[in-house]
C-alpha cells in the first residue's frame, strides 16, 4: 500500500463498528494495518449537487487537508457513502482553480489544499495495490461452497467517473468472493439502490426496494449477502427482519460486510455476525480441522 | 472629542466614540466611558462567560470574539456586547438516560447539520476546538466531546455564529454530564471522603484552618496535592 490514511467516517465508529473491526483485522493479517487519519471530520454525507454551493464541500476538503498535513498520498475508506462524497468532492474542487481558491480562502486557519490526494475504497486498494492473489494466499479457512451475493448498491459504482468498477457490469466483489473460495451468486438487483436516507421519511419505499433486492438474491440461491455500506446494511437488515415472512421461504440469508467474510476466511476477528451466519459456518471446516 | 493621546485610545460602543485610558480591559473601558453593566458581567475573571463581546478593528473586515473582562481594549475597536444567547436546551434525566453512542445525537439532532466550516472554533474566546468536539459528538465519542469542551464557559458565541444553528455548548455540557455519570473512573478515596464528610469528620480540620495565619494558609495552599 502507498502512504495511505484510513478515513473511518462516523457510522464506523457507531452502528457499523463490526465493519471496522473486521477490516482492521483483515488488513493487519495482510501486513498492511490501517492507519487512522488524525482529526478527521464527517465527510459531509451525501455529496451536494449544487455546483455553486461550496460550503458543503468544506467537510471533504478539510479531510483532504488533514491527509496532506500528515504526508499521506491517499485516503482509503470503508463506507461506500464516505467514499462517494469524498471522491466526488475532490474531483469537483480540483476541476476548477477558482473553486479551490475560494475554499482555501475561506479556510484561512488551515494550510491550503494543494490538490492531488487520491481517494480510494479499500476494495480498490486490495484489487490494485495488494492484489487478490496475496489475499488468496492468506486464506486459512476456504469458504468452499458458500453461496454469496455481491450487493453493490449505488455509491461504489456511480457516477461512472468515480466508480470503482463498471457501473452496469461490476466484477470486483465477485472476484473478491472467489478469492475466498466462495461462490458468487449473481442477481438482477445487485447495483440497485436500497433506498438510502429515505428510510427516515418514506420507509415504505425503502422496504419495497430492499425487498426486491433481497428476494432476487435469495431466489438466485444466495445464503450470504455482502455489502460495503453501513446504510445499505441498515436498510437491508431492517427489511429482512420486518418482511421476513414475505421473502422466499425456507432459506435464511445472512447479510454481512464484505470484510467480515474475509475475516472468516482468514480466521481473524470478524465482529458480530448474525446467528444465521454462525449456523452456515458450522459446516465449514476451520484450518485446525483441515490439518487433521 | 480630542484626538487620542499617548495615554488614551478611542473605542466605539454601539457606534458611539469614546476616549478612554489605555491599558484597561474592554469591560473597564466601557465603564470608564459611563456604561453600566446590568447584564453581561458576572465574575470579571474569565470564568462565567457572561461578557461575550464581538468587535471589529477599524479597517478590518473580520469580526472577532472575546471576553470583555479578559481582553485589553485597543484603539479603533468597534464593540458590541452579547449578554445572552437564545439557545434552546433539551431537558433530560441524567440517571434515566441510555448512555450509548447515539445519546447526544438523539437529544441534539441538529449536530448532524455540521458542515465543518470551523466558524465556531474561530468564534470561541476560550480557544477550544469547537468543531472537533461537535464532530466527536457526531460519531458518538462522548469522552472526547467532554474532554475537548472542558474549558467551555458557555458564552454562546459559537452558537450565534454557526450556519447550521447548532447549540454547541448545551450539547457539550450534556456530554460532560453523561461522561461524569457513566464513564469517568471512580476514585476510591473520594468515595471514602464523602462518607467521612457525611459523618462530620471535618470539624477539627476546619477549626484548625480558622485559627491559621494568612501566611500559614498560603503555605499549605501552595503545598496542596492536585490530581
Ligand atoms: S460553526 Fe456549526 S457548521 Fe460550522 S463547524 Fe462549527 S458546528 Fe459545524
Ligand atoms: S465552546 Fe462556545 S460557548 Fe463554549 S466557550 Fe467556546 S464559544 Fe463559548
Ligand atoms: S465577566 Fe465572567 S467571564 Fe467575563
């Protein structure tokens, strides 16, 4: 990994702490421990679409300045929403010297942002810098036969200029799942929006969208669904609990963070897993059992 | 009015010019000019936060924020007092709270509106990293919110400036209370001492103190142990 500062974001310090714990353990196991950015602030959550509203870019740019201050060349995030906001903000502000100048003039208590700090999602770092091969080499408990649905949602892939993979035909999660010896289960709604923040105002709409995603994956035969976004996780799990009876019956679906799946395969700290996941894993030999 | 001399400066209070002696605090200078504080002055020692003052230097575009009792008046200051901040405070029963990482956000949801402009920090006369404590609160770090905001005197200047209408100091006070009630380590000897005090095991010590000379008192004060 290059000189990389890890940006956790607020959710990972609260609701999604299992995501952070498993990611930290996985990166430690790969010999590339995450180094948390000092004095980071909220990313700004939800990229502002008005192009004359520079106030809503401050949060992101301030984090880029923090990275610059500690000599990092890039920021890595786990939360898809933070990734999306930080990266779009970076692109927007670096596109136009006048914008950058206005923002720098406003933040006169900080050193100027000079541009050039890269923003990555951890999946990209693993694919492009660490290499999926070295991950495969670290697997001690192959997830053979486990049928895993890759759920991308929107913010990892769209808009195209900042996405980590092809927005319509992404492969990165499937490749990652294969790296852990599990079987990716493709399904129609893998890049469909879960409904995001609308959960606050129009929960019915969110439940409907999430229901479509879950049932499509379950019908395709998935036992596990992985996500990279704490908000997607919240909506999908809520939908799974509330509308369980109307989902394809007889099968349980364990919704986990993609890093938790890797942590299982590496046999390191996974964070809390749903009870259904523990049940699935009972059938999978651990490295100790494999040796015997 | 005469031109300020070597020993005087000119200040402007709500637009009117006054010539006052050099070297006074803003509060003393205003009183020298004939203003009487019925609000906006309390401890006169930088602790109560009553004397929030906004000023601008002649020719400068920037507003600055200080405590009137702690800051020397300078030539060309345009001054106004802000003795009160109309900030709503949420009521709660400390003992009945669920002190999890969402407790601050639930009681002061507007902290989620923070855009990280840092205007609050620039307004704070106590040099507190106000934005940083709001951000710590946002991610549920109660201990950090409590520790960063420790020197807050509740002057309200941050809240008057915040574009997101956040009520920093009430939220931070809640964080310190939650921290004190649920998270700070218990000191055993304090607990013991409280029991002693309840039993009245202080009468002799107080009697001894009363009989001491000023010099003796100063000596034991200087030698006291601070944790
Ligand atoms: S002034 Fe308000 S919006 Fe700006 S950083 Fe402070 S709390 Fe956030
Ligand atoms: S944090 Fe706000 S209320 Fe507290 S001292 Fe600073 S400006 Fe005043
Ligand atoms: S009068 Fe109390 S802080 Fe100034």
